[in-house]
C-alpha cells in the first residue's frame, strides 16, 4: 500500500497532529513501511496452529504473592521505630495549640 504525503496530512489532521512540511515525505515512507509490515500478518491466518497446543492440557502455575525483599530494614526508614510501628512526632496542632 502506497501512502503519499497528502495521505499523511489527512491522517495527521484526523489525529489532530501537526506535522512539519519538511517531515512529510520521511514520515509517509515510515508509515508505509509499518503498514506493509502489518499487512504480512494476514499470511499468518493460514499458517499452522500455535505451538502451545490444546489449552486443556496446559498446567497453570500456583497463584501466590511473594513479598518484595527490602534493601534496608523498615526501622531505617523512620527516625523512631518501636514494636514494628513507625513513631510519628506529635504535631503542635494535635495538642490544641
């Protein structure tokens, strides 16, 4: 499929893009290459079925959540840490002042 600079201007206008006049030829060529590459995918429809085979025979892995190891201990993230809790300094506004 051939894409002319005029086609590219129309596509750019539909997508609300502003393309510099100097870039039109180069971008039209690149878009033409992309479209021809994607056009090759139609030949895959007649190719052999996927190598994965029958999905019924596929064994799924166990769903589990592994904790992300920390680079540092949690106590290193706060100035005060006690009994697995971060101690936050009391603000003057909490004292009514």
